[in-house]
């Protein structure tokens, strides 16, 4: 599997940006990525006042490259960038060595702050 993380800095973002991001992900972005061809899963991660990140795992390298080719040119005006007030600061491609599903099973949907 082929991973990608896209990270935004929240250090200079408005104080209410964390809740705005939770709302956007839960109301819009989650549905946009559910059942997306080539995507195994996406996780949205955040440390409020520090960073916000989309972590993607794709079935193939070609799926990841196609997503990057589509996403990267529009990233500065993407909804997350507009909410945060700045474009992503890092893109990191990585290899997913393995994924284990625990006894509690993989859950989809909003997290504790959503």
C-alpha cells in the first residue's frame, strides 16, 4: 500500500479553526472520500493549535500519483486551506508496511471531537 500525508500548520490560524475543521470533515469531506476508487482509507488527524493532517492510504502507487496530480495544484485554494488560511506545509509519501485490525475493529465516521 502507498501512503501520503498532507499537513497544514495551525500555529497562526484563528482560535476557532479546530472546530471549523471538525465540522468541515464531518459534514463534507468524510462523504467526499468514502468509497473513493483507489483509496483504501483516509484519516484526518489534528493537534489543535499545532497542525492538521490528511493521511491517505492508496491501493497502488499510480492511485497515489493520480491523487497528488489532482490535489496539489488546487491545494492553496482547497477547503482545508481556506479554513486554515494557508496552504499545506508538507507532503510526505510513504510505504505502508502492514495494517492490523484490532479486536475493536476499524471504525468510520467522526472522532471524539467531531
